[in-house]
């Protein structure tokens, strides 16, 4: 049973204007969404334990080298650290992005 009746005019427009424009197969988004509901959920990734940083902590950055934390400011689910590096001076880095190693 069709949702809408396909008329001779509809077929003509399809043949003359749409046939070459439309892909050979049309993916039904609604079916895809329904199928997703029946899949097993992916196992949750175990999050690494949160490392806390405090003023005075010594850290190592892959590019900037060793430095000392001057300040830490919470920002949403992250923190901005101001770090004095030995070779490149002071930098402000976001913890979740910086990939620091605490010494």
C-alpha cells in the first residue's frame, strides 16, 4: 500500500527530470534509526583516573618540556593551567588537551 498514489504525471516527471538526479538506491533513514535500537550497546570505555594538578606541581609536556604549574583555573569539565616551562616560558594549556605527565 502506497502512502501517495503515483500518477502518470509523477512517472513522467521522474523519467524526464529526476531519474538521472536521484541515486540508484535510496537509504531509508527511519529504518536505520529503528535498527539501531535493536543493536547491543557498545561497551563503555573505561576512563583513565582523573589527575589533579595544583600550583607548584612539576609536569612534563611532549613539546614544551618540563615546567612548574603557576595557577589552575576550573573551566567547565576541564581546567586551564598556567605553566612556567624552562625552555619556552609561560604557557596557558587546557588539561584535557595538553597530555601532561606529572612528575
